[in-house]
């Protein structure tokens, strides 16, 4: 079983990202599970969402304490929340930032930084980064395919909004795959 923990703030789409990633994994023939964890339920408060991927049915229902992957939607969380806590050696951390890093990342963890906010503003006109970060996660991890991601985005959103979100995901995917 592989596990993903998403760190974000209320209103950034962390829960939607988890649901879409799990749906895309399922489209690829993998069992998947997505669920959120909220503290204080208000816009801007730190939230976590979780995704599990497995080749067999998933019966575990606990939070994820030792993920294989993390996505950080808002890099300002890094100073307030231990986002890298428990991240397995060999894991991948995808962080939305325009600065490119500078954090103390656990040994053996691959850090992937991307300015998902810029991509979201260019494609959606709003700083909602979830689909751009999905694209970056897909490219970095290989857990979900672009085809499956596009299918679940089209199912979730109306045509115009789906097209914009797919564009954001494709741009992020290409930047991570291309190393730019």
C-alpha cells in the first residue's frame, strides 16, 4: 500500500484533490481511498486530506502518519505544521512554492517544487492550486496517469472549468517531467 498526505488550508481544495487523485487511481485499476481531517473548520485553517493506493482492497481507516508522498498546497504551512513528519525515506514531497525550497527535508526524500499558484492564476484566474498539484504529483510519483486524471476532472467539473483545470494539470505535469 502507498499513502499520500495532502497539507493545505481550508478553501484551497485539498479534499477535492484527494478525491480526484483517488478516483484517477481507481480509473487506472488500483484500489484507492480518500478522506479528510479537519481541525477548526474555517477558511484558511490548516487541513489535511489523505489518499491510499493498493493492489487489493483497503480495510485500514486510520489517518496517515508515515506517508510515501506529501503534497503541500501552501508552503507557509511548513513553518507552522510538521508537514514532513513521518515521510518515508524514498518518498516524494511536492510543494507549491515560487521560491524553490530551502527547507530541511528528511534524508532520502525527493523534493519537487512547483509554482502551482502561478499556473492556477494563468489558467483558472484564481489561486486554486489543487489540479495543478495533481499534475505535479502524477508526474513525480507515477501513481496516476494523465488520461485518468483528465477523465475524473471532466466528470467533476463543467466543460469550461474542466478544460481550464486540465490545462493547469498538464502544465504542472510537463514542468515536473521536463525538470523546469
